[in-house]
C-alpha cells in the first residue's frame, strides 16, 4: 500500500514509519520543516532500539514531501492510508491542508476508498479530526468525502524518547523495544492485512481511555513528581522509592476505577509491569521535561490526571496518588515550556482554585479540586 504519514517527529518516524516500511509498504512523510524532509529524502533515517540489547534499524526507501503544497495533494490523490502524528494542538492547522488535498482527490475523480488514522493521544481523535476536515470542505462535496474517506482513531504506545541529527545529517530516533499501534475498526472503508505491531479494536474508545488513564497517567505522575525532586530523567525518578510508589499507586487506582466502569481489564490494565519496565529503562534517557511538557493539556478534565482521579472518586476508589500527581503538575515550571509558563502565570495572578476551574473544569466546590488544593498545602507545609 501507499501510505502517507503526516508528521515526521518521534512517533511518526520511530513508531509508525519504521513498522510500515518493514512491512513492505511505500511510505511518504509529509511535514513542514524542510531540513527534516531533505534529510529523509537524501539519507532515510535510523531507529536505535533500546531493549535488552541495543539494535539499529536502518529505514531506507522512504520519501518526504512538504505540506501544504501541490506535491502533498498529489500524494494524497494516490494514497491508500494516511496517518497523522502531529500532537493534538496541531490538528486544526494540518486539517486545512488535509481537507484541501482530499478535495483535490475527489475532484480528480478518484473513487478508491481512503482510510485516515488520527494517531494522537486524544479521546475521540478520529471524530475530532473528522469535524475539523468537514469544517474546511465545501458542503456540496461532503457526501462524496463521507462515501469514500474513512476517518478513524489510532494510538501508539511505544515510548520514543529522542530525535536528533547525527554528524552526517541523518535523523536518528531512540525508541523502546516494545509497543503496539492500536486502531479503531468501526469506520474502516477497506479491509487490509493487519500485521504486528498494528492491532485493530472494535472497543477502541474504552481502550484509549485505558491507555490515557494507566500508561500516560503513570508517565505524567513520574515526570511531575520527578521535576519537584530535581530529577532530569524518568528512569532516575523511577529509582526514587517515594516516586515509584506514587507512580505504581496512581496506575493501580486508575486500573481499579476502570475495572469498575468496564467490568474487566481491556488491554493496558494487564500490562502494568511491562509499562513500569519501560519507564525504568535507563537506555532511553527519556527526560522529565519531555514527558511533562504541555501541563495545561495534561490537566484537562478528561485527560491523564484529572480524568482518572474523577473516575476513581466516582467509583469509590480513594485517589490518593492520583491527587499527588495532579498537585505536582501544578508546580511544573520547566524553562522553555510555553504551557508551563502560562499555567504558572495563571496560578500567580488568579490562584490555584481559579486555575483548576479554568484548566480542568473543576469548580471550587468540586471534591477533586478540594483534594488537590489540600495536597498542595500539605506538600508546602
């Protein structure tokens, strides 16, 4: 198949591109940075896998195109699948170019179905991208797009910790050895052979909630508590007994709440030991700054911290460690992180109480808000 990956970052290159290329697909990356596109076209890229032993995967035969532009539109016209991997904040911007390219495909008379996978850490990612695309389409073409284009959610759980240029100008990605790419099967337009690490799920919304509330939650708790204690790397924070206990505790609290909601573990609920091993993998050199970045997004009401805390409280699970993670996130002030600076300014000028209301939709009388504020007072005393 001919597959376009929008976004030539860590996940696009290290999780999606490497796997799809090894499966024999023709892979084209679309991105906005010319130095990245030129490097991919001239040299391909490498993925250094940090597992029980280190291996290097040389990814060659891939191409890159700039987006937006005519070349990107021509690639979309010929594509079978498209993946986005750009981070949720960038979806509104890329949706404009993607809508224009899909419209070009429809106007060119292409009747072959196209499946688009929105591979982002976001609940209902496919529906969100679909709304953005249809907002940018002329209404008279909406039915044709609906008939021929399926827009689906996907998620990668592989930890990809670094992306850099080596001395020759080739991109080198550092990634964990394990990880799946899960996707929603409900709106797939054409069946295709699914090979590891890809897995199709018919209960995808519950699974993405489980990933956010267990894997991403534990990662975030580790980063924010690690930042408070002055650690630079995630594996260093995991070696701290108190932080390790809080990470494990928060994941178990979320797991119990999710089991109350769904009646069973779906995918990530049974993988906590494997997830913790990835967090503790020193070879990844995964930084607290990377994992903790964008705290405003991560403190939103249904994201990885406040979301599981609310769910635990609803089902009578004491969210002790989840509350610790939420409180620690409010103290994250990493230099160069625009959302961290925005959050700290809001707290200084308006108070923690207002910040939780504004960012997390936790009203001052909400018991979760009170627990977080009590934890902050306790930690500072």
